[in-house]
């Protein structure tokens, strides 16, 4: 899905390292993740936070991903991406627990 797509499989130890980095970053970003999720629940009062995050999410996808891919187009579609964004944020929020590494690893293996 990335613009710089390389047809190589990621090694298990690289995959584990990326999961560990993601878990640590989610711990660091947890207050922000929580605010974003809270803003989505109460969209009338906190729409600025959600809209800013959604806008930045789309900008990053357009910048780094191949926008001609069907899966990427789905991420860019405003009517479909809300559920994907919320699910991603919830998964990151769950990663802050002591079992965060294992939870994220299991989720990605099942994906």
C-alpha cells in the first residue's frame, strides 16, 4: 500500500521490533488518543479535535501511500474511514496495558 513498496516479507524479529515501538509510542500518546476518541463520542462539542485528527490522518495517507490502490482509496473515503480510524485508535489505546505487546501482536497476526 505504500508508495515505496518493496516485495519483501518482513522478518519476524523486525515485525516484533515494530510492534514494540508501536506499543511504546501508544503509551506516550495515550492522552492524545483518549482525547480523540472522546471527541468522536461527543462530536457536537469536540468536533475540532476529531476533524483535525481526521484531516491529518488523510494527509499522511496521501503523502505516504499509493493513492491508486483500492485499499488506500477506502481509507481516504470519508464515509468508510471513520470506522477504520476508530478501530485503529482503540487498538492503540489497548496497547498501553501490561499485555499491550501481546494484544497488538495477536491482532496483527489475525489481520
